[in-house]
């Protein structure tokens, strides 16, 4: 198995929203804000080579929304999905599977593209993977998350016939998938978010999605204001970060604008950053 970071660009979100009740004086040490209190975040997808299967994990925000929509998020940088795939030696038609950690717009927006007046899958030959619990949650959204679950990002996948569901079991935190890797299923940020667990050259990597957006979120109370169940997030983080620190997992960071991955260490304050490093080092 080989893995490649696929950088699809940066966007900006309010720092307070990204850190919930944590004071700015603390979170700004790792994630400095601009004059509007906005911090820069990456949309770092992951490409997995495993035999004949080429799996893309998440798809970034895409480019099909209106200028008004994008004006809220201040997209910037030179990275795009196509550039990221080309840098890894591939193109969209090489992708066999797209694994969606969850269906918020900054994770699934790039899965669907406009073709004239139609909305169609952006990876024509791929199977798209979600799970039934999260799909039901996203297609009948609660008022808190409604603005993050956009029908134009989601329904064309089902209408295409290219959508399949991972069996998340009966509440197990770690499950097997049909794609050759396990994943953690976590419910604090949104219902049944999936975080892939990858065995690469004898080392365990975990793609943390929105369970751990950046190294600035490692302390347990540092959870996003976007999380639907923040106390559940804290419990899930505690379990997984303790395991990661004990077993030396490499944690892949989807939204950290500077650091692709990190390794943790145990301290008297709980798991803390040992080293941040490029993914393929």
C-alpha cells in the first residue's frame, strides 16, 4: 500500500468556531487569525494505492458553487484536485473508489461537478462510499448542520448509481471495510463519520478527518464549535489519541494548513505532539 497527500486548496473559517469554547489567547498560538478572526485551513485529501484499487479519501470543496457561496470561505492557494492527482502520477479516470469520511461540503463538494445543466460524479469510473447511518443523517439534516449538507453535493451520487454503503455494524468504534482497510467510526462531529486506518510499510496511519483537524486540536477540550456532540468528540478523541500515543500511530491531518501528519507522545497532561512531519517521510 502507498499513500499520497492530495492538496486541493485552502479556505478560511472563523477561529472561534473551529475551537469552540477555548479562548483565542490559547488557540491562536498554533492557528493565528487575520483581522477578521479567520484562520487558514487546508483541504487535504488522501490517495491510497493498493493493488488494482486506487482510492481517494474525501474530495475537498469542489468548484461548482456560486461566487456568493465561495465568498464566505476565501479559497486561496495554487493547489487543486487535478494538480494533486497529477503530482502523484494519476488523473480522475484512474480513481476506482472515493471514500467519503462524511458529507459536509468541504469534504464532498469535489465529488460532484457541473456538466452543462447537469450535476454528475466528478470521478466517472469510481464507486462512492458512505454509510447508511450518515447518509440518512445528511439527507434529512438537523437545523445545526443543514448549511453543511448541500443536496447538490450528495444526491447526484445516489442518482448516478455509483453509491455504495459501508456496513458500520452495531455501534462498534473500529470496523472493516470492503476497501482493504479498517476505519474508526466516530459520532461527535457528526453521525457516523469514518476515519480510515491504513497499514503502510509496517506503520499505522489514521486519516483523522474532522475528529482532529490540526495539531492545534490535540488537547482534549480543543474541539470545534461545529461538533454536534462535543462531549462525545472529547471521549472519542481521548480513546483514539491515547491509542495513537501508545502505539506510535501517524495521524494524517486533513485541515492543518502547515502540517500533513503528526506523531504523539504521552505526557502527564495526556497525549501531546511529539513531531509534525510530511506524510511521506
